[in-house]
C-alpha cells in the first residue's frame, strides 16, 4: 500500500503513531479552512505553539475530518533519499553562537535569577528532493517509544517529529504525565551512568510538575526515575499520575505548558530569558500536539521536530542549562540530537 494515495496536501492533515504502537492514524480535514481554538475542550487534533500569544492554536475538528487507521507494516517503504548530509557538518559560527548563548544562560543562573534555562537553536538541512510521507514512515519504524507525526496545514506549514515526552494523558478523571530530562548518547541500549548534572536537572522538572498537580489533586502517585531510550539517546523519566476533575483540564494544561523540560524554572522568568538569549521564534517547537475527545486526551511535547520547506528542513534542537553545565558539552549534545534525527531519514 502507498501512503501517497491516502493524503492530499491541498487540505490539512496529520499522520501519527502513538508510543509503542504499530498503528498509523490519518486525519484529513474535509476543507482547507484554518480552525483555531482558545482551549482544548473541543473534540479534535490540536497543534499548540510554544507561545500562543504569538501563534494560533491550530485545530482539526473531529467532525470535519476523515479518520482512518492502518497497520504501519501495511505500507511500502522506499529505502533511498537525497538529503544533502553535508549540511550537517559542524558550523563553527553556529557553534560559537550557541556556546555564547549557553554562557549567557549560565551567568543568569549564577545570579540566582533562575535555576534552569532551556536553550535551543535551529539547523538548516538542504535537500534536492524529499519525500515527507516516506520519511515519517521511517521515523515510525525507528522510534518505537515516541509519538511520531507529520502535520500539514496549507496556511500554516508542515511539521514532522518524533517526541518521547508526554505532556498529559487523560482517561476519564485520571491524568498521567511525565518528568523527562537529562540526555546522554548511548550505543545499543547500554547501561547509562547518570551524573549529578542530569539527575539534578530531572529532579527540578519532577518537583515543578508535582507542585502544579497539587493545585488540582490530593492524590498524586510518583514513580521512581527510570532510563528510557530514543534511538541512540537516553533520558531520565519519572511517571506521575493524579486524579483530576475534567472541568479543570484546560487550566491544568495552561499551568503545565511550557514545562521546565522545555523552558526552565521558574517558568515565567525562564521564558523571558529564552526570548532574549535565543533571538529566534520557536513557533511550534516545544509546543504540544495531540488529540482531545470526551473521554480521553493525549498531548505530547513537540520535541525532536523539524519544519519542512520547499528545498530544506529546519531542525530544532536544544538542551537544559543548569548550574554546572558545560557550554562545549551542550553544543555537542545538539549535534548528536540533530544527527540522530536525520540519520533515521536516510
């Protein structure tokens, strides 16, 4: 079966698979209208920006979308591509710029203005031709433990990614989320020796998420930290579960987003410094995306993502900066993340 026969780029659509799932879901909007949403109580697929004061929350209404579900293995995969991998060579100018931005973040942290700031950057990857439908199938095969998606709206743009981070899952009155932080490269799922920097960074994220949930629930369950893998990267994850009244869901999501894992802590201060240091518009990177229905909500943080243009990809990559972070190591981490994401496409 060919995926190209099932979607029309003239109208909005999204293809996605959930973590640990062999199912590919297709939503094709029945018209090309741009629907926006002020909250998440409607039934449909949401694409939420990092800063909703700067960009709209794009919404595919369930009742105006054709929905299909297939097994991923039903589709034929083309094993060739023509991305120009020389675009991934180390750019010394970009390297020095990112190191300076990390140093600026460390100076702010040293003055006790914030505990953590997430600093990201963009990386352009040129190509002669690029089959986004084939590429998303490759990502789905590579990243079993991630939410993998290809999202397109003719009036907004095209995004693709493979994110390991759940923002929130709701089933009736039960809400699940996670604290995900700390990143190290690994080979063949070998054991990871986490250092105090990564452990402390992850604990900061956990503590903040729990403090938010305490405003909405008296019953919160917190797992022990575990190591999860996404390709050749490892992260520390803590699962968190609470009982929440459905009417409070929108307020809870507003309080959870952006999380310290993609912004910093305190979130409001960190967000202000991010805009001053990064000097670019994240748009939908580190926003969130997913589905809301009457009985269930599944939203994922838009990490490990890229925006697609006529002749290039724009990768978005970053990392959490805390006291003790090394600017050189933070730069190398962004290189590893970009190489791992692109390597899954070639």
